């Protein structure tokens, strides 16, 4: 069976040359599947695993637009509709200069299994552009978003593909894209995008969802060891919505969160992050994390190396910034300093070597992104439900639904790992549970 998996891996990697992030995601999943394929040989009969690694559709398009200075700009747009076996494609749009096809494919591949784990009827997709919104005026961002949607609109719909936000795409960008979609189609199709403003079809808890969900999952991991967040020291990377709301919920549960970061550096606040100040700087002023150190007490340290967050001794580490931000050396430092739990709030933030080290270290629990950060897409699906029923739920009701979903995701991963003889291996549990649901649906629907 291992030889069969090696052949599959080699074929997929050769077919998708020059896409290291996609390779990393595929290898991690396929390496988990040997016990499943031994139990379900029918998965090999229809070559369904190879089909699982091939996106159903990959769209690349030109995005021309004119900025406020009259300059013509050309960016590249992407939408990878990876798998629709469980429902319409669902996944965010990322606007960042590092975006390329390989990154979008890795995100779409992971999204497929993440969405499967939520138990909700949504498939997997991802998209974005190499456009950098940082430092751009609202007028420039509107011009780009309108041009981007002028092509994207023909590929999406509430029963086809439902994008949301991601890095560089928040309520502002979703608003500009929704307005253009509405203008082109002459339809107020509120279910076509999620992450909308509250006054025009958005859901309460959506900004908080990924961060809150990360903490709910990590809380359940701690509970398996008879512990909770009370008094735990926690390091967080990032300072966007995921990081900020992970900090917020962790603090509510009694944790002392001591770090945050952005692309220009990191802060260490030994007294615990002042969340109001962090929100003001990052969400209201769109400032840099260094400003936190300037405006907080003298005890706060600012580090120009954003990865210095992993040098601080903590009980729980929550990487919430971007892919491959935490390498094996940082992982070893965390372990040496007494780490108990690491939960991936971002998409694939640990390198493959770091993941392997975490999984093999006794006494450390590792939660993979496809399970830990499923709260964002889960709440997007709840927004779709509200749009479909022309309803609007309260914050408390929506948060309760989110918590229930995340507790169920944790239990699914834990129970699946136990079933396949690997207790506490959340990577194995998440991969097998996520894959089997998708594969069963693909087999049931035939060779399409």
C-alpha cells in the first residue's frame, strides 16, 4: 500500500511542477491514507485519490485597472474550484503579492477537507490575486475589485461557487465586489459572497469566527489532558482578524496572551496584550504592530523579526499569520520551553519538518489548520443559511452554533485517530475524516 501511495505522490508532484505549497499539502494528506486504503480498496478501483488531487476547474485571468493617479495596472486573478462533491465550491479570496497558482491550489485542496470536517454541505475552492491592497486608497481598491469581479462573476453563484474573504480581503473589498456583481447580473444574490456587511446580508460573528474557532478547538485539545486556558501563557502570530479574535477569546477563557506580529515585526508584552489598543491600531488605524510598542508600557519589546514570537516560553502556540511561518528550529525552541499545545489558526503555518517534530514529541498536542481554523468557513456557511432563509441570527445564537461545530470537528478528528490506532494524532484524524466523506460522495456521483 505504501508503494501505491508513493506512486500517487510522485505522479501528482510531477503533474504540478513548481508548486511547493501544493506539494506540501498533498504529501501530508496522502501520507495519512494507507490505513484507509487498506480498509477501503474501492477507493483505488476508481482512481478516486488521484482525482481528488486534481482541481475540477482552474481559472486564471487578467485584471486591468486604472489607479487614482491615472496609471494603468495589470494584475493576475485566480479561482481554483477544487471539489464540489459535497456542495458548491466555498473558500476565500486572497489579495497579496505572493499569490500564485500553486498557493491558490494548496489553499483550495486544504479547503476541501476543512469544509468536509464542518459537516456542512459545501465543497472546496479558493482564489485571489497578486494585487497588494496595502497603502492603496479606497478609490484604487474599488477600481481593482470592480475589474476583478468583471471577470470572476461569470464563474460564481450561490449554487455554484461562493467566495469569501481571506488575507487582504475584508468587508470593504467584499462590498466593492458584491456591488459590481449586482450591477452586472441585475440580481441581489446575497448568497454569492460571504463576509458581507451586517446591513446587507452579513452574519454576526463572521469577523470573529476563525479566531474564536481556533480557541474552541484548542480548548478541547487541552481538555483531553484535564486542562484549560486559565492561567496559560499563549503566543499568537499575526494581528489580523484571526489573531485578534483568537486573543480575545483566549483572554475571555483566562489565558495570558503575550505576543502578536505583522509583516514588519513582532511584539512581546509580558503583562498580556492590551486588546483594545491592538484593535485600535490594526483594525481602525490600519497601522503597524511597532506602534503598539510605542504606545504601551516600557516593558513591551518590539522585534524586527516577526518570527521572534516563537522564542517566548509559552504553554500554547497559535500561529495565525501565514503559511510556513513556523519552521523546525522554532518548533524545537517552543518544545524546549515547555510547549503543551500548538493549534494552526492560519493555513498551513508550520513547515512539514515542524509538523513532523510536533507529531513525534510526546506531551505536545498538534492541531492542523484544516481542523483548527474551520470556524471561518463554518460561519460563512451559516451566513449562507441566513441569506437563503432571509433571516438574521443573534450574535449569541451564531456563536453557539460555531462552538457546537468546532466541538464536533474536534471530536471527529479525535475519534477517527483513535479508530485508526493513533490516539491524539489530530493530523491523521483530520485527514482521514475529511477525505473519506469527500471520496464517498465522489464515488456515489460517478466519474464526473
